[in-house]
C-alpha cells in the first residue's frame, strides 16, 4: 500500500460496487468458495499482501425474526454508537451483531431478564457452562428461549456487540487490475440448534450482494506480508484453500513487472475436480514459466489424506536448496492446524538439508524470521 494515509477507513468506508461475484467451486464440492471483484475509487491503492475490510449487514430475514421476537416494529428510533438517531431496523441490520452469541451478551441480557438460570451461567465460576450455551447460538435463540428481557430498543446497544468488519486477503495486483480489488470468500453455512446459520459477512457476500450492489469496504495494509524487495529473490508460497489469495496477487505482480525471481507454489484443497481454485490461471502461469514450480495436494482424491506439508516433505531437499539461495517462505490460510504442520515440515526440510542438530535447524529458521524471509498471513 502506498505510504499515503488512506482516505477510507472502517469508520468511513468506501461504498464499492460489486463488479464480479462468481462461484469458483463446482456443484459437487463440499464448499462454496467465491471469487469477488470490487471497484475502487481512483487513488485507492494497495500492495499485494494487504487485505480488504468489508462491512457486512445482517440478513433481512434474521432482522425480521428478531423484531418479531422482541414484539417491535422496526421504526422505533434509537441512537447508534455515535449517538446518531436511526431506526431500530437499521440498527439491527447494520450496527449490531446478531450472529454468534457472546458470553458478554448473555451476562447483560441476564441482568435485564432477571432469569435465575441465565444469571447462574453468567457467574465467573460458570464460564464453561456459558461457553457451552453460546456455542452455535445467536441472539435470536437467546430471546426466543428467554423472552421479555428487552423492553426499550436502546437496551440492545448494551446487550449486543457492535457489528465488525471482516478481513479478506487481497487476490490481485493493481499492476493488472488498476481500480479494482479481487478476493476469495468461503461462504460459511452450518446448522446448529435446528436452525440454518450463515457466516455474517461471507453470507452477505455470497447471497445478498449481486453484481452492481454496493458494499462498504476499506483497504488494510499488512506490512508483515510482502514480496521481497529484491525482485530476483526466489519465493516459496504455501496457500491451501482460500490461502491461495495473496499468492495470486504476488504472481500477478511479479509477472506484470517482469520480476525474475523464481516462484514455487504449494496449493491444496479437497478435490481436484471440484475445488481447484484458479486452476486455469495457475496452470497458465506454470506453463508460461512465471510459476517455476507448482505442487498440489488434493486431500480427498484418495483414501488417505495428502496435504501441502506432505508435498513439502517429498521435495524437502529442493526446498532446502531454494532456502540456501535466499528464498522467502510464505504461508497463508488456516492458522490452527495447517500453519503449524507446515512449520514442522519446513523445520524438517531444513534439518534434513543441513544435516544438523535440531538447535541449528531452529536457529536457521529463527534467522529466516529475523530477515523477514518467513512470513505468515494466517487466520
Ligand atoms: C487477515 C485475514 C485474512 C482473511 N482472508 C480470508 C480470505 O481470503 N477468504 C476467506 O474466506 N476468509 C478470510 N478470512 C476470514 C474472514 O475474515 C472471516 O472470518 C470469514 O469469512 C468468516 O466470517 P463471517 O462473517 O462469514 O462468519 P461469522 O459470522 O464470523 O461466523 C464464523 C463463526 O461461525 C462459527 N461457526 C462456523 N461453523 C460452525 C459450526 N459448524 N458450528 C458452530 N459454529 C460455527 C465459528 O465460531 C466461526 O468463527 C481472513 C481473516 C483474516 C483475519
Ligand atoms: N471463521 C470462519 O468461519 C472461516 C470462514 C472461511 C474460512 N475460514 C478459515 O480459513 C481457513 C481456510 O479455509 P478453506 O476452506 O479455504 O481451506 P481449508 O479448510 O484450510 O482447506 C484447504 C485444504 O487444506 C486441507 N487441510 C486440512 N487440515 C490441514 C492441515 N492440518 N494441514 C494442511 N492442510 C490441511 C484440507 O483438507 P481436508 O478438508 O480434506 O482435511 C483442504 O484440502 C481455515 O482456517 C478456515 O477455518 C474460517
């Protein structure tokens, strides 16, 4: 991103027009992953590695259900977080988090209802009971199961958290797309407590923002996830699932500017036939030579799981050679399991490659981190 201060922020977002919103995964996929392109005002700039923040809205059907459960109409007047007067309907749609219930909401609501059961689970010593209660529940469940707590619509601003933006790694380079920003969104859907749920923002983008609709957005710099300044330096990128996003941006960028450094991508998803995100793009870049090496791991195409770290293990010696040549190593995607397993695979590749003690291998990786040659964008 340019060093200039961004004009648009989470509190003053840009009303961006949806240019493209297409399903990337096949009908047979277990996932619903979408490629999204949003328009930018000239002058809005980003750098590959950055994220786009999107401010979602709650589902109108959910807002209607909440209003019905509260026995309110929606045209009641309330003051929002900045003391601006708006309708209750607008507050429920655009200001308050109706999704994933928090313990704090239960505690605040317990005070209003005076319900002994809710008050009991709100006690600090019953934290695990409260966590069990909120799991898979939303505000509608709370007010349906314990009605009558909200007598004044303004109380909702005490009970409910503020609706917050969600971040999405940018999947494009402005060298190619100019006044647009691309991203990939996996739509979250699940059933809990007999209700169909949707992720707040991914549901909004997946279902209710067709081409031409406007979406409030802002650009968010990530200075810790950057291509090397040395345009000849090799890069190794590990990006399973939606983790592919920043690497598409990196590759577009390097291609557009004719950077000569070698590029190696590890991509993984469930099935080649239904989940190979950006298949044509990536295979094309591999053919062109922009993508020097390209390894895929389709976890469910055979009886045993194959993950990106398994491919790394197969090519451990080559990875070490690249690192010795000064390669930068990048990981994007799942923070909880994948990034840890990839870290172990990297460590193994180094330990094997240098044929050294575990301490020396650890030090090698610590040095890479110090030199910013090991960067993570995980969530
Ligand atoms: C820096 C960064 C970059 C990111 N990049 C991307 C990206 O490129 N693409 C992308 O798709 N996402 C990305 N994410 C994640 C994204 O920001 C959102 O978290 C994601 O889209 C879900 O948001 P949501 O509003 O749709 O869902 P939310 O309304 O926040 O709901 C998600 C929550 O629902 C709950 N949940 C989910 N499944 C179940 C279940 N089966 N049972 C019970 N509860 C469940 C979980 O608590 C989960 O946290 C990124 C996040 C960060 C921080
Ligand atoms: N907050 C949210 O609700 C939300 C919404 C969207 C995405 N996300 C998160 O975003 C990340 C990416 O999600 P995604 O659906 O794009 O991809 P993903 O879940 O990371 O899946 C991509 C590939 O990685 C495989 N995988 C599973 N465990 C792995 C491991 N330990 N090491 C390496 N690979 C592993 C998967 O295989 P298998 O599936 O066959 O095991 C699949 O082939 C995940 O953290 C996901 O939870 C969160």
